[in-house]
C-alpha cells in the first residue's frame, strides 16, 4: 500500500512562520498567548491549540560565527506510535495517508498519550461540551487529513514559500530528502536526515543542518517499553480474558436462570418470572 | 445434558449475541462518523484578491460560506506567489473576522480625545473641504523667480493593495492638486 510523508528541509527554512499561521487558519485554532520567553520564538512548543511551532535556535558555529537554526515542529506521525499504543480508548489510529489521528469523539482526555509521546508534542486542549461544561481532550496536527482526502496538500505544505515543507509518496520523499541532503552538505557538513527508526520511522521527517541534539531533538527516540508491553501483550491478553470471562458469566447466569427455574418456583420467586417474561 | 425448549434456545442465542457485542466484535462507527463531516471549504464561494500588505502583491483566494470568510489561501494560479503565502498574508482572514475591525469611518474632532462614528458621505465631504481649504491657503505659484505651482502642506500615501491603474489615477489627481510629497506604503 502506498504510504505518504511530509518532508521538512530545515536547511532552506527562513523561519517566516507561515506554516504556523496557515495551520491556525485551516484548523480554526484560537489565539494562544504565552509569556515572552526572551527570544524571537513565539511559542515554546506545540500545544493542543497551536499544532505547529517554528523553533528558533541560536547556534554558534565551529568557527565562532552565529547562525539561526529554524525548525518546523509538529506531530511526527510515527509509523510505530507510542500514543497509539497507550490510548486506553483506542481513540488513536493510523490514517490512510500515514497520519496518526486522534478521534475527538472517543478521546476522554486521560493524557496517557501526552506522557508517552517521545517528542513531547501532543497536549490536551479545553473544549466546551453540548451541556456547556469545559472538558479536555488531546489535540495535535492531523496532517490535514481532511484536505488530503479532497486531493489537496496539508495547509503548511501549500503555503511554504520556500518549498521547505513537501508532501508526497514516502518513497519519493525519501529520494528527495537524499537530494536535498546532498545540497545541504555543501553548506552544512553535519547535515543529516532525521527519520528515527526507534519509532518505526516518522511520517514527518527532517533534513537537518546539524546533529539532532543541536536542535534539541532526541537522538534515538523510542516507544516506551511499558507502552509496548501494554499494547502488544497485556491488552490483547486482557481483551481475550475479558471476552472469555464475560461469556462465562453471562452463559452461567442465563443457564442458571433457565435450569433452576423450578427451584425458584418452589421458593415462590414470582419476581424472577416477571423479569424474564 | 438437559433438554432445551425453543424458548430457552432463543434466550441462550440472544445472550451470546449480546456478549459478543460487548467484547468489541461489532462494526466500526468511526468511519461513518468521518464521512458525515463536511469538508470545510465545500460549497464555498471563492473570490480572488490581492494581498494588501507589501509590494510583492501575492494572489489570495477568499473562501466565503454563509456570509462568513471561512478560509483564505494563496492563489495557486497566481504567477507571483503560486499558492504560497507569508505569515502576514496568511492572516488576512482576520481583516474580516477580527473583533477589532473598524467597520465605519471614525472622526476625532480637533482637541477632542474621543472617536465618534460618522457616515461615509460626511467623512468624504470633510476630507474634500479640508483638501481644498489647505491647498488654497498654501498654494505657491512662484518661488525664487521660478514657476512652481505646488503645495507642501499636503502629503499622499499609497497602499500596496492599489493596482497600477489606481496608482496612475491617484498620481494624476495629486499632481493636479500640486502635491510634491507623494509616497507609497510599500516603499517604507
């Protein structure tokens, strides 16, 4: 099956933040004010109401010079996603275009995904229920799956004036990443592709100008062992056991009622009879 | 094994079906849910426009639905930006949707600290009166023995949303009035 990916070539990014605004515009996300952090960066990291944030890192080069390291940060859409594994409601699934989706109807806001995301991306956001109560649920980049289904590109991709963000079939994107890397190496000797295998590769992957740690990215992000144990071993076993138990209990209950009817009659248990009418 | 009556058999079957439903062997309602949500810009009226901010003049498509601007995006057919936009142009939707948008002309009288709402006719009339008055008072026909026919008391500032033809018209009008301070926002 064809799978898709978003390639972010941060070596050509100028840090204009058009991707941030386009995301807010398409997804109707509200303004989120945060305290001034002392730099040029607007928000600290992606949140439930700001799905992508342009990171601006001040970096000293090897020869003592100064350069900006810009990075479009949003959900990485891991092929082997920790959030999908830990979600107790099964609200997180893989979309047909390679995205990791959170079903907003099913999410109960337990924040397991928030604590288990290796990239610290997904967060809870407030919403108002039909009854007017304020509740929380996990929100993050959807890879604009609604746009993809209509044959459009994600809004951040569409708007990027420098083609730093590109979306397409994964094989093509991997090839393009290699080409971009070749070009980047002329200016950035440490340039590399960031597509960490610890999470099965990511459907949003980078061409970085330097080591991931320089950007504040985990070098080898992994799905937490507890998440693997929970999803791949404990949960299927638990489900099977639950099924067996439920069957056992219900069958037992029904057969008990059916075949012990006589005794109830002897005891004068007319109530049971009317219930099962 | 005890004998089962027809009634008892049905009860047992019912219980089995109910149990299976409980242990999640049912259908998937998520898919049906996703298909029922309408695409955000489906059936929207699309109007092309030019970004009002800088001198690049990017093309923008404005999506209007039920009398409200639901989305704005770079015009993919526009030769200048080819579908892309900068963050400022991307935020153009707020020109219409923002609560802070000024929808009517406002007037602050000389010496006053308050803005009051006025209608367009009054505002344009007042501007015309003041232009005529200022020009007549400050018009210089001759300076240092040279015919200049100008006024230095009025300045004009154009905006990036103006197109070639509009700028030409403004230039004609302002030169006709004798202005020398003619500038453009996108040059600042």
